[in-house]
C-alpha cells in the first residue's frame, strides 16, 4: 500500500470514529432541544387552555382529544393535591396516518370555581426512528464526501508535495554501483526533503567510493596474489625436475605444491565471490540452460564414468534465461560438480529442468546435511584438501545476484533446487 493511501486509510478510520461520536452527541443534544421546545409549547398551550376555560366554561366539557389538542376531566381534591406537571411520550391514533403516531403530552391540574380539573395537552413530535434514519443517511453522505475530498486532496495536492520524496525513491531504484551516474536532485523548499536529499547524496557517494576501493583491491589482489603463487609453483616444479632429489624431499615438495595449488583455487574462488557480490559481471545474454547442462555433463563425462553414475536428464522444454554466460556456467558447473564429487559409487544423478526451476538430485551420504549451513563459506561435510568449501557459496551468490532462490532438501537423496 502506498504511503498516501496508507495515510488516507488511517484518516478515514479516524473520521469514522470522530463522526460517530459526534453523531451520538449531536443526536442527544438535538433530542434535548426538541423536547425542550415541545415542552415550552405545551406549557404555553396549557396556559392558553386555562385562560380560555376561565372565559368559556364549555372548555371544561371537552372530555377527549377528538375535538382538539386537549382534554379536561374533573378530579377530586385528594387526587389533585398530589399532582405535578408531567411530560411524557405516548402514542395516539392519527386519522390522517391511519396509524398510531408518537405525541408529547403534558398532564397538569388546575382549579376553577373551587373544582379541580385534570388537563392533558398534546402535540405531535418527530418519530425517533425517522430522526435516526435521516441523521444516519446525512452523516453517511457527509462521511463519504469527506473521504472523497481527502482522496482528491491526496492525489492533487499531497502527491505534489511528496513529489521530491518519490523522486528520491525512483533515483534509489535506478541507482547501480557498477554504473554510478549522477542524478539531478529535485529542488524543494521543505526542510525534511532537503535533509533527505543531502543524506541520500552523501550515502551514495560513500557507497560509490567504497565500491571503487573494493573493486581496486580485488583487481590488485588478483594480480598480486596470483602471480607469486604461479611463480612459486613453477620454481618448485623446476626444482623437482632439475636435481636428483630423495623421495622424502620429493614428497615434501609435492605437499607444498598441493597446498599452493589449493591456495590458488581458494584465492580465485574468494575473488570470484567478491566480484559476484559487487556485481562486476555486467554483460548478460540469453543462455540456453538445457544446452549448458548437456555441455557441462560432457565435460564431467570422465568423472561420471569413473564413479559409474547413472545420469537422468529431464528437460522437456527449452529454458532460456537472461544471465551473464560465465556466471551461468559457474552456477551449473558447481552444482553438478558437487553432485558428482559427493555421489556414491554406482549412484544416480537426476536432473530436472523446467521454466520454473532447476533441480539436481544425487545419491550420497545416507543422512541429510544441515540446511542452515550448507551454503555457508568454507562449509565441508568432511575435511578435504581438494575442496575449498566455496562451491555452494558461489552458487548462492549467483542466485542472490539474479533474485533466484536455492534450497536444499533430503528425500532418500540430496536435492538442490534453484527456482528462477
């Protein structure tokens, strides 16, 4: 949900609560005013009837409301002495409505020529259910009008006010460390947006500088480390071939060369990981995953034949992905190499490729690997001088680079699944 819509939703909910509370207060205040007005009218009608009865005795003979808005009934003094003016709501049959309608009635007592009379005066009143219904509809239209006004205000005025903020968001979405280009900042008079622009600009400059330094370090390290390692290996090879050495000395030279070769592989793998995480593989093209899988299997054909592994390749559809071809090759190679190296003698290798995912299953250890650590750097199930423990870490880095997901499961075999 967008920020403006989020704010509108909260404001609409707040308005609903406020208007509902205001409606309740307004309703009871309005009823109080209506009753007060009707009671004042009844009081005035009472005075007029009493005055008229003093002048015209026929008024005292009106025993029912059918002839008017009041009725008079003589009562004994014992009842009259305890009576007070009372106001009450009641129902009365109305000829025009052909139904009982609510009325307000005043009951009082007055004396005329030493006799006491009960006087009841009525006046029609607003039906509360009709009043509530009219008030509800009025408030509903008011609420809808306010919400509509807020929506219009958000889309016309507030969106314009928040334009610098959205400009910063768009700038951050389009920003790439490997291709950092200056983007003009939208001018604004709002202090918070000015501070946001300055902070983002400073942060981007620091990230670009850190990226450039790290890139330079990787390039320098690649040269400064690989060259001495290669020279050392060459000198050891020459030493082993040029002089008649004892068997023990040759074994020691072999151990040193093996460690140097492992260090060379480790250095290359770490540099590769850094390049992947820093997005230094920019060129992308359409890569046929089925062809890449077949080519990689052909490259590993000797190892597959040596371990007598049964290969099952299921790729009914042509799957092409927009990837850097070198990274695509590394992804497939590391997954297949892992499945072959850790496979059992005479085991199986099952590969399933679809437009949604690539799944590689192999037979190996009869127990599952720790899924939370299998993609960690330098994780190895058992110590091995030939393994750097970075193969699956490189696979995970490539998947993260292209927003793929990779997971590991065990179901009578080890399954690695890359979902595109």
